[in-house]
């Protein structure tokens, strides 16, 4: 029995993940000189971040032993409320983390450090704690805004003329985010479930989370915690933070 190749190529899986892969190849070529390795894309709605990068997350189960593959995860709960350009800027944000892992130096105390911030500016994304001009450029959890007329803005506009990203929203997670945002705006939220929200377990303690396996721990804000399983620093997750990129 023969099947139509056009139908095989347009399943939701091939469209969603293939779209991210094609975008990664485009921005790798245009903004990073083609120096980044292929990576694995996943869609995860487990955290409030728009996306995250995890170096050396995957490896082939059979064959190519020792060859590790980086992961870039996109949160499908946030897709509907953002434009294609904004989503692609988040992809490039995580690609800067990939560049730093492959061609820079691994951050030690501050996940979004000065080297990362400098590369962000170079590709046309301005790092900002608030997502607005004047925001702090480094920190544990950061977002950014697109520099008008910058390298990313120009190549993204050209890309979108011929490519329409096929992006899928996690409807249940998106509705839950909208519900919680509305409750917080109304001044409620004291009865929030605490599994994926940010809560302090006791006065003076904050929640830390591993960027890779999402292991949680509670300690003083000044503590320097590290996940032994992933061998990566844990970040403070702050409830008042806007949804940002990890």
C-alpha cells in the first residue's frame, strides 16, 4: 500500500516540530553563522516560563553512543497570546543559551550573565528583566524585547514572508493560566494550588527550581543551590515575575 507523502508531511507532529526545526536552521545561519548544532525540540507546559534551554539533555538510545543533543523546550500554554515574531524571538533567546554552551563559557552563579547579554544584543534582542527599556540585563530569570531595525527584526521579517510557523496551543494549560491571572488581578489567589505556582514555604524562604528536571527546593533567597542530577545551578522562581524565558 502506498501513502501520499504530502499527507505524511502535514501531520500535527511534523508541522509543529518541523516548523521549529526550520526556524532554528534559518536563525542559526543568519544570526549565528551556522555554528550551532542541531537540537531536540519539545513542548512542555509544566512551568510558567515561555521556554528553556537544557544542554546535553538527550542521546540516541541505539547507536551514536556518546553523542549528546541539546534541548530547546517551548511552552505551548503561552503560544496563543503571542505573535509569531514574539515566539521566534523566544526561540532565538534560547539559541543564545545554546551558543554560550557550545562556544562561550557556562554561567556559574548567574544563568543570564554578561556574556549571554552581550550576545543577545549582538543578534538584536535587548535583555530586560521587565521586558521594557531600562530593565536589568542580567539575572536568574530574564525576558527581552526586539530591537527595532536590528538583526533579528530584519531576518525575522524576511523569514515570515515565506514561512508561516505551525504552532499549537495547549488549551487546558492556557485556560488555567488565564484563570489564575484573572484571580490574581482580582486580589484573590490565597487558595492557589502550590505545585507549579511560586510559593514560599515559610517566612524568609523562597522556591528554587532546576532549569532541567524542574526539581524544587526551598531556601533563603541568598542560597546558592545546585541540582546534582543535572549538575546545573537552581534558579529562584518568583511569583511576581512576568512569564519570561529561562
